[in-house]
C-alpha cells in the first residue's frame, strides 16, 4: 500500500503551494521530509490577509526550522501588520531574507513605513530586506498622509545600525534624505545591492496638509563619490540622488570605485537615468 511519503517531492511541492501559511507551518513540522520540501526554496510567498479571511482571524503560526526567506503580501486588512509582526518574531531565529509587498490602505493610518522598518530591524540576522509598494488596497484616488511612505534619515539609521549583516537593501517611498544617510550606510561595507527609489502609491496623491517642508534629497557630489569608495562589493546600485547633475565623468567614478558593479542607475530631479553594465 502506498502512503503519502511515496508521492514524488515535486508533486508534494505543488500540493503544499495550495496551502495557507498557517497550514503550511503545521505541515513543515510533521517530519524532516516535509520540512525539506517546504523550505527547499530560498523564498516562500504568502498573502496573510487572504489566509486571515479563510480562517476568520483564527490564524495560528508555528515555528518552521530551516526557513530562511519569506515574502509577505500586506494588504486589505488593518490587522495584517500585527500578524506580520508576530510571524516575523516567531521566525526570527532563522530568517535572513524578508520581502514585504506593501499595499497600504489610504483610509487606515495604523500602518506606515516606519512601523514596518521597526518590526524588521529587530532581527539582526537579516541579510536581505526589501519593501515594495504596490497599489493601494483602499478607496481609489483617496489622498494619503506623507508619513505613511516617508523614508528619512531616521529610517536609514534604524536599518543600518540594527541590521549590520545586510548585503541587500531595497526601499521605495517618499525620500527625505541628506548626506547623513549616505554616511550611515558607509558603516556597512558588505552591501552588494542597494535600491532606494522615490515614489508613492500609484493613482493616489499625497496629502501635504500641515507639512512645512516637502521631502527632498539633499546629496552632495563629493559625499556620493566617497560613498562609492566605501562600497567596493556593490554589484547593483539604484539611487535617487536629488539635484546632483549626472554625467559620464560622475558615473565613471562609481565604476572605478566599485569594480564589481553590473547595474548602475542614478536618478536626478532632471530625470536623467544612467546605466552601466
């Protein structure tokens, strides 16, 4: 008689992909064979809000050994942030790579970039951190507060001082950065990939009511060049540099100082895009 353990791993893998995350954490603890199949990939992706709807807010997460990477889709439900915090905290001993697909609800003000960073920055094992902003999960065209997607010097400091093992950082939001952020990132010489781009929620406008100074990037050319010297391992750099004039002579300095660079994209307020491979 055949048992479930006689099912080929590739078939089991397809079956497991149909499960919710809460169900999958239970399966991963059944035996080493199932654990190996579930965690064999570098990244597992889940929509916590969808799991939450199916389970009627009775989600139960279990620790999964050997799980090093996870991608979480955050949208629709105002309780998703709290559940994400619990899940990441539970897996803090193994997680090295975290991707958050962030679809904020413009109508709710409980979730924000700073809160997401605060959660992730607690886990010093992380080597990869990526927070992507997709469409809003709330009412179309509704304005949202600037603080929801604000990336300032404090956010960069929170990340770089607490996650000192980071080799990859990918952030997208409203940038309000000075040379201090570059100097803070210079403390980490392990970066292989850095992507910090400027933008907000598609088809929504920012509500600047009460904001005295609109966010801006104030990098100086000499500090940017010094930044390139401090990151010789960089293979990919995508960065909004504000009003710095981008020319071939400027990008050539990055190529010289970062000999491993494969992708270089520098964006200025003049929408100049330079790519070197």
